[in-house]
């Protein structure tokens, strides 16, 4: 697990590209016109969702998000609802 110590604000798309197939936890500092996170400050990233959720629960960040940067459903899979 990697926790960030810098206060670098960046595009969420850059965070997603830099940490493929990982969970990222970031403070949202700017939303786009649709209300989706656009810019943020990366707090932590890891392949283990439980580790990221533990950090998120203990965080005092008001506006934050936890995202998975990989494919949630493997290509070629069929989802039945």
C-alpha cells in the first residue's frame, strides 16, 4: 500500500492511468460540469481494496472518492440482472 505525502492536485484521469488495476483513494478538489470528480489529490493506492477502505474510513477528508482503475467485469463476461 502506498500513501501519498505530497499535496499535488492532478486530473483524475492521470491518476487512473498511472495506477492501472489498483484501487485509488483521493480527495476531490474539483468536479466537472456533470458533478463527477475531475481533479483531486491522491491519498493512497493499492491492489487490495480492504487496505484502501481502511484508510478511507479513518480519513477526515470531506469530499473523497474510492475508485478501481481496472475492468470491474472481465471482457467477454455477461452480466445477468
